[in-house]
């Protein structure tokens, strides 16, 4: 996912016209080079693992421009990458063990989009917190559903009928009997692995742009807690929300700066660099 993000950021920053399928293939080609495995092992400090057995379960899925398929196993289309809402899905495999991760990224997001994403993020964390040993899957679904509707009743019609699925022994790519949905009365046990995915589909912003927001992580259930195996890729709003800027370098002059006593001083001067893609931290 790190490489998917870097490539699409570079494409937008450099205003490079690229299709979803081309971007996905670029990532695949990169990960198939022998040097990738070496660098990956060094970066992640992996020991006693044969990284040559690490592979992509399928091409990374890139979606943008108002066209989103909720199926995590869908195929890429040939539409151009668009600077709006970008959803990235990656399926990786080591031997027969699968992991999935989904992240949504917003560019020049309207206020309503940021609000919706905050609710999605909070609901996702709520959902994960309910995945405990002995919990019933249908109750986990209902508790998360109720949490979302309480935050925004209008989101009721934008929710899918399930919030993810499990791997019965951590190996199968999907187990229909372990879906997080209404009517699924199976209990969660330690050792189960779930691909948890939460989606707000068919939303509209102030400019009537139709979009979808989606987050997904692979979760390992333990006897006393759970572990987010794909949590190293941030999903905080501050990290996935970009503001585009296309201004030339500009000297803003003296910018007042607060000292430790909350008084202003004139000792600081800030310049805006001529980057087209500015990462804005949203607090």
C-alpha cells in the first residue's frame, strides 16, 4: 500500500495522466523486481521469513472519479486517475496466508466529505473494538450500525449489508459463514482472522459529486484483545486528506508566532514552496 500511495501521489503532483489499470500494473511490476524483496525485508526488519514467497493476491485496485465498486475482488478499469476521492485496495499473500487493506484518500474535500469520513473512521474503530472473543457477529453488526445512525441518521441508506468477513483458519480468502452481518449468529473465537471493511456508498458533496468512502483492515482475534495487522498504514483524516495548491513561491513576510506565554512575536518568516500537492493536517 505504501507504494500504491507514493505512485498515485506522484501522478497527481506531477499532473501525469494515468489510468487506474496502468497505475496498478506499475505497482505490480515494481513488487516483482528482486530488489523490492530485499528493500522490503530491510525496511520492515523481517527475519526468518522468505520474502520471495510474498506476493500480491491480485492487482491493486484503484478507483476514483465517482466510479466505485464495493467488491474487494473487483478488476481495475481504464478510467483516468481523478483528483477527488481515490480508493485503493491491496490483497497480499504469504504462502497461503491472505491479508487485505483498503484506504480512501480525499483531494480538495468539501466540509461534508470530511465530516462523513470522520464518522466512518470513528465507526470503524467502534467496529474493531467489538470484535472480541465470544462476541456474536450479528450483534457486532447491529452495534456498529446503531453507532453510525446515531451519528448521522441519513447514512442509514448508505451502508452495506455486511461489514466484512472472516477466515476460518486464517488461510481461505473468504468464509461465507463468518460474515459480519445481521442474522449471523456465530461466536468469535481466538485465532480467527477477519477482513473488516466499512463503507459509506453513494454519497454526494456540496458540488453534487457522487462518491464512496471505504476503509478495510485485516484483524487477528486474540484471547484478550485483537491486533490490527495492517494498521501501519494510517487512516486518520489528517493523513488521507490532501489540499491542492498551485501557487508560485510567495514570501508572506513576518508571521507572528506565539511564545510560551501566548504572546505574539515577529521573529518568524514563512515561505510557501512551489509544490502542487500540499499535505494539510486536519485537526
